[in-house]
């Protein structure tokens, strides 16, 4: 009994379901002979290819950029070994749903002699507790787990699970590989665009491969959208491709321009103090499948860059949000990110730390290795003491308000002020402190010189 309900593709208005799939899905290789790229890991004679041919594939992870063939390779492995291929996405699938299937896999193997390949796309999106649930099944061999990730598995996959998986690193597709894929899509009359009799003008193929940027799915999507735009029997020109591409046909790509447009919109909206618009841009990113931890990393940076000492708790909350998301995973953990976004949008803003640090880095870069004043140098040896290292150092705790007339800058930078606190939030108290500090220092300097 096939509890995975294998069968023919359903028909839709006289067409098979295959016929209404996007071109990028229709052109997925059906055999290893059709697969393009990744020869280092799947070419003839490689360890993985030999394991496939001898039906001895063990659980593994494919790590590589979008559109490099991770899902396709997993499906081909299952097909080549006559196994069941059950795909899940960590973005939309729950661990309970997956465990229900896995629990049946052992019995299915006993009845049919066929193995079950559980494919988890974006496996890094499962939190540690969820990933831990796979361990007993992987150890028993009830399933072959194939994970796919665009993130470094060393950081995103728990060690006990990672130690039981072989990691294969996929590379972004080369220009030559992309050209083969595009040309095949144009010529294939069965599942490609061959029946449309399209031609590529000079330079059009180069434009498509450049726009794809190593991602076959992106290139095929641009090709298909352009073909539908111009119709059958036409020539695809660079001008048409530019027009289609610039209209935002590739609505949102986690590695493309729109990704950076939207993270920029989120950052600038929070800086502008609008929590409602900020929530919208956050929702746009999450809806598009962006990695929540990427968003949190940007928010941690925002807390330091745009809020800074005006509200030091903002950085603490951002770090706590990171830990809470790690603990909860999606979708529960996304509420924590939303809370953080609202807090940051409503917090007092100051970029004074950012500006001060930039100027200090500029001086460090441009002024070279200015010598440390002798009185604040360390003197661990008798030679250093003989050279007056540390001589005259004034221990601040022995002075009123822990303030001395001692100069801490190199001579060339004497009197420099990088940090200019704003009169907002917590920073207003720092501003008051620095005003008193500088006034006290000026008095001490005056008394010293008289």
C-alpha cells in the first residue's frame, strides 16, 4: 500500500498539472544526464554518485545559494533509488506534520523495500528543539533525511544532528551552466518553450545569465515572463528583457535588489519612528520567506547605530529577541521580532555613537601609529620602567569625582572630541555628565598651569 498516494498528475482543463507549472519547475532535470552543474559532488565517480548508484545514500545536507539545484538533487536521488520523495518547507511545515509521516516510514520500508527520503527545505529555520526531533529517526535509519540550507550549517544546525549528516557544498551556477539551462528551455517542445519558436537577439542570453546571478530559477523566470510578454514567434531583445526586468517581474528575491530595497525601507521607517509602517515592511520580508535571524541581525545593528545611548536597553532587547527566536522558531518567534520593531520605532533616536566611532576610525586610519603617551603605557619590566613607561600616571580613583587633568590622547590629537551626545532619552544624562566632566577638567588644567 502506497500511503504517499503516488499516481499520475491530475488534469486541469484538459492539461496535465505539469503543464501549468512555472517554467522553472517544469524544467527541473528528470535524470542526472539532464542535471547541469555541481560536477564536483555529483559527477561520475564522485562518492555521492557512487552511493546513489549502489543505493547506499545516508542522510545529508545540501548547503548552497538559491537556485543551485538543492531540491532537484534531492528529488533525483530519491527517483534514482526508487525511493519515496516527501518534500517539506521549514517555513510552512510543522514538526508534528513531519513526524506523522516519518513514523510511517519504517513500516513502509518493511512492506515495499523502498526507502523514504524526507526533504526539508531551509532546515536552518527549525529551532534547536525541532531539529532534535529528527535524531532518533536518522539514527534508526527509518528515513533518509536530506536538508537544504542557504546558511552555514555549522551555525544553524545542532551539533548532534550535524554529526550524523554528510554536508555537501553546492556552488552558484556558472555562466556556462546557465546558458545550457536557458537554451534547453527555449528548445524543449515538451515541457519548455520550444513550441513558441522564440529567438534570442545578440546579447540577450548574456543579459539573462547576468540577471540570474547564478540562480537557474531566477533566469528561467525572467525568460518565461519575457516570452509571455512578447508572444510566439518573436525575438527576445536586450531592450525587452530590461523592460520586463525593471518592472519588478521578480517581485521579491532574498538575494536580489528588492530584498535590499525592503530591508532599507524597514530600517528607514524605524529610524523615522513609524511603528505601523515598520510592521508592514517586516511582514513583507517574513511573507517573502526572508530569514528572521537576518532581520534580527539588522535590528541589532539599528539599536546600536540609530538609538545608541539614547536608550541602551534597545540593544539588550534586540539581543533578547535573537535568543527568543532561537528558542521559539517560526512562526511563534516572529511575534518577538514584531515587538522589537515597535519598541525600536518608538525609542528615542541618536546616532552620536555611530558618528563618534566613524570619526575615531577615520583618525586611526589617516594619522597612522601615533605613540601612546608614556604615562598611560604599561610597565611590566624593569627596562620599561627605566624608560619612564607609566611614570606620572594618575590613578583616577584617588581624585575628586575620579577626574584628573591627565591627557589620554596622543599629542597630535590632544583636545579632540568625537562624541557629541544629544539631549534625548538616557543620553541627556550622559550629556550632563560630560558637561561637568569637561568643566572640571578645564578647572584642573587652569590650576595646573598657574
